[in-house]
């Protein structure tokens, strides 16, 4: 029976395959078989298409049933069920209840990695993907290293907090190629100071500096998932785009994946703001040889934007300490890890007092 | 000009001859009238009181303490005029001609404090500066007696300190309070900045404001650029001269005297 979900099975033993960040290939934990992404992709192309088509039928039927049940007062309200979808695990047939945006997950019953090809069909198919390069252990090590050297980290935090959850997620991003162009006008000054007798004379030349031009930008990223905090996704940039590949669902087994739920236009607002700041800085930097320069009028606009849909690898780690959750995100390609840590008030004030007392004592020794 | 100065000095000598103090002529002081009020700003009674007190200090510390008022400087600088008087009258006490002279010229309200001999030891550059700060408000208000009283108070204080072996100088005043305040303020500021940096390391998830990483290799293409000169402006500021008195001690000129001059 066709279901909306599929999983990639080992051609040799039919056990589930997963994508290995270390080898960049699909591996079978049972028989040890290793397969190229393209090889599995070709084998399962037909199966993925069938799963996607089946999901459309299932979605339609479920919508009809839900409407009937709701009319009878037996079904969750539209608000309650909004954002949820159900699939059958292709391995054990258990019902998988997922977010509407889930594109890859694992079955909580049999543990098999499950792909939902319907989330990538037609216009929803990502153009590009950067495969995971770092594995779960690398993420754990990076988190431990992240704690090091943090002067205000409570001592108990590293000892008592444990990683509650660690998951590798292919996060949807919009990558924007565009040109930002415009004009800027600055007020600039160049001064010459010299002494005559007991007078210091400063002569200042005042200029109007004009700049007009453009800046080509390549693949400015903006995360396209409402689940992902923008500040975390921004902070783990940049990715090495040299490793971008054509999208294939075969990179997903073993990881979670979401389809985008932030429309292009919404992401464009953030991309535009960043691009405009960059051209402003570039214009400013091009006006050299002045002692001071201040912008008076700036007019920038974005032209020829081309958006591409990509999945980029992120390790999400969550820990809990003192009844509070702490989230960390690591770039699954470069290993850059970010997150907010708790501040020990005791350590803060101890350092403050120590520094203040040391500097004061040193100065008193010099001055008195 | 020298003729005019000579005439002025002659007039002064005649004036001094008229105001011979009531006390006996001292053996060591070349000149026993300690107050020379040729500008006539002091009543006779006050002049006598000041003269008596100045003489007492002169005898007590072996350093002549003079107060001189003149209508004008005859084209000279205040310090030049003090030296003319010093040389012309053979002012000073003992072999070194030790003295301190406060000269007031009424024409352009100039003053000069001149020290010589042991006076250079007792009245440092900084001491003369502090002394002026103390008497200038009174002279500024035309309170001549009050100003001279203040001057004599300073002379007594500084001569006493010099006798004790610690002439009044830059390190004589207690700057501990200021130093402590500055040290504490800098310490707190350093602690605040350092802790802010450490605290910043605890929060690393931040929205990116720029997209410089994604600029294509060809970079910024300028299709138009101009730098138009608009106008030139000019500002003049008086340069504060380095204040030697900050380093302490007394700056003595080639005549062996030291001065501190200004307006009152």
C-alpha cells in the first residue's frame, strides 16, 4: 500500500540507511553497506514520486473526513489540527503525527528514518543542499568547548546540565542573488593644524562627497522556518557555498528536515536591509583621505533578486538547568556554535570587584 | 626710557627718605621700609601696620618681605620693574640679598612676585602661584590692605615651612583625595568594560545587520563619484603653555631671581 512517507532501505539487507556526515555517503548500520547518494537517489526516484502522489490523495481524503467529523463535533477543531499532518511509517505502519512542515523525521516506534517526499515535490523542491559534514559527536564536543573560557558561567552549569536533546536539522533557507544599487551624499572634512606663536590655527576644507554605484551580492541567506530563531540562524553564518549540491532527498535520512514556511517576500525584507547596510558601508569606505565623513543622504534599492531554496545543516542542542532551557545551534558544516549561557551573578560581581580593586590599587601606587 | 626710570627711582628714594620707620635701622637689611606705597593706595595707619609685620617676618626668618605699589611701569614689564627696584635700592637681607617682593602697578593692574637668594628657596614657582591665587581676589576688589595681609600670611606660612626644611611646593598639598577618587573611578570603569566584554561572550546569538560576506568578488562598482570642495573654515585657539610649576622647584633667571607675574 502506498503511503506519503518513504524510507531508504539498504539494497543488500533492506535495513534502513542513513546519511553519514563523516563519509558523505548513505550507510547501513546492519550490514555495513555504503552507497553513493546518486546511486540511492536513482533507485528510489520512482518510489519517492509514488509516495508524493499517494500523499496528495491521502491529504485530500483526510481533509474530507475531517470536515465530516468536525460537522459531527467529533474531530479536533481546525485551529487544533492546523499545522499537523499524519503519515504511516513505511516500515512498521505506525501513524506518524508531524508538523505540517516536517519533511524528514524518524519513526518513534521502529526508529527508522522516514522521508516525506511530498514536502519536496513540484515547487516545494529545494534547489540546493549542503550536506551535514559534522556528526552528533562533533556537536557534543563543540558544546563542551563552548563552555570553556566563559568567565561568568555558573560552576554548576557545566556539571549539572545535561544535553536533553540533540538533533540534526536541515533548515530551509532562502538564498538571494541580487544587485543593490544607489547613491549616497556625505559631508566630509579635511583639516590642517599649525601653530603660530601661542596660537593654534586649524584650517578645515569642507567637501561634498558623492557616490553612485552598485554591489552584486551572492546567496545572502535568510532562514525560511518560523521554528528557527533568526538570531541563531544568522549567528552561525557563514556556510561554505563551495559545497552546495543539487538537492536530493538522499541527503536527509538520519536527520530532521522542514519545508519552508516563511514566504520569499517576508525573507526579502531582511535580506534587503542587510544588502543596503553593506553598500552603505562600501560607499563610506570608498571615500578615503578625509578626517571626518558623515552621511547626509542615502538612497539604495535592490534589483534583480533571484531566490533559491536551500536546505542547510544545523545541529540543535538543548540543555536544561535550574528549570530553564538553553538552546544552542551549531553550523553542521563549519562547526560554528552559538547560544546564550546563564550568567552567575556571584562570579560577575567577584570579577568586577577584583578588577576594580586591582586597577585602583595599582593606580594608587603610581599616583601616591 | 632709562632716563625716565632713573627719575622714577630718584623720586622713590626721596619718598623712602620721608617714610623712615620708627624702629631702628636693621644691620642686615639694606632697606628697612618694607612697604613702598608710591601709588598711595594705603592709609598711613595700615601702611605702618603692614610695615611692622613685614619687618617682623624679615627679622624672624632672615628674608626681607617687601610690598611696593607704583602708578605705572614706565614701559617695562612688571618683572623688569621689580628687578630695577631690587638693583636700584639694593633690596634684600643678608649676604644673599634674600627677599620676596610683591609689586603692584596701578596703571594696567599688573603684579609681580619676585624672590631672590633664600627667597628662591622659600618661595617656589608653585608657592608663588598659590600665593597669587590667595591675594588676587582682594586686590581685584581694590581691598589693598586685605590683599597685603593675605600676602603676609602666605609669606609667614611659606617661610616657616622653608625653615622646617620643607618649602611649600607642588607636593606640599595633600592630593590624596583626588588621587583616590581618580583611581577608584578608573578602577570601576575598567571593571565595567572588562565585565561587559566577558558578559558579551555569554550571548552569541545575534541578528546579522550586514551581508558583507556575500559580496561578489568583483566588489563595489562605482559608476559615479565626486568630491566637491565647498568652502574653507579657520579656527584659532590659544595654546596653553606648559606649566613648569607642575614639576616643582623654583625657576631662577640669570640675575638669580624668580618671578610670577600677572594681572589683578
